């Protein structure tokens, strides 16, 4: 699959996270659209197996409200030397992150949720004090997301 957009969502059958390529299926058989994420490999027997252009894939039904697009960025952006040895994590829409807001310096980090800003046409972080474009935030660190760890934002 050569789609430039990667997505993450929670599976309908067990609420486990799955990452891949998102599509919505509509047909006369289903009155409501069915949401899927396609992954490159077949993980288990609960996936729906499909073949596209001679390649085998698995797809999982996902809960529509839990689907979020990748920002194309990773956390642990190298702005803090201790992070250079840690593995970075891909940042998705609806992730909760710690960050230093755009134009700020120092050790004061804020907590916010990643969202797509329609007016600005890009991903932003909404914090209690700061809203800023995610690519302008430094020292980004994923600490959870609104679907699997909503309590993180309630505590901050």
C-alpha cells in the first residue's frame, strides 16, 4: 500500500490499537458505513483477509471516533540530550503530549492534545495555556491518547 497517510484506531472486536491505512466501506448491504484500517501483514484470524494487486493484506474494523491520522512527526525530537538514546514514537491526532510551546525555551513543559486545525491546515497542540502548531513545539513526548488514557489530561 503506497498511501501517504497512516492512521491509528481501536479495533471493534477488542479495542486494541491498530495502525495502517484507513478506508470506509459503503454498500447496499450495510445501511451504515463500515470503517477499516488495513495493515501490511495478517496478524490473527479475526482480521478480514483481502488481496489487492496480488498482495495479501489484513484489515480490521475500527471504531470511527477513535481513528486519528499520523502527523508525520515523532517525539523525542533530539532537543534534549537524554532523549537521543530513547526510541522515538510516531505522533498521531488525539495523542496527549508534553511539549515546550513555540517560541519558548527552558524546562517548562506543558501538556496538550494533538488535533487537526482546519483553518490553519495542519496539526496543532491544544494545551490549557498554549495552542500552537505541533512542528513549532519542541521537546515533544507522547504520554498517551484521549481514547486509551483520557485520565492523563484530567490530571494536568
